[in-house]
C-alpha cells in the first residue's frame, strides 16, 4: 500500500466508498497485525490500490 502512496486510512476510505462499508483505519490495522485479514478483503484492497492477486504455479 505504501509503495503506491496509500495510507491505511486512504485505503479504508476507498474501500468504504466502493463497497458501501463503514470500516475504520484502526480496524484494518488490527486485522493486519493479527493476521486475520480475509482473502476477500485482500482482493478488495488490491483492487482499490490498482493491483490484482494471481495464483502462479511454482
């Protein structure tokens, strides 16, 4: 996120706007620190910062 110039709050604001939620920056920070971020949430974060997640065979 930081590499693309996004703060946690900017990402959360974009997620809230695009997906109609009301999450907080602290909520996302907690999920990242605890390792409890859901795959769907990772896909949504990637989307709002201009990335996609791919499964690549080893």
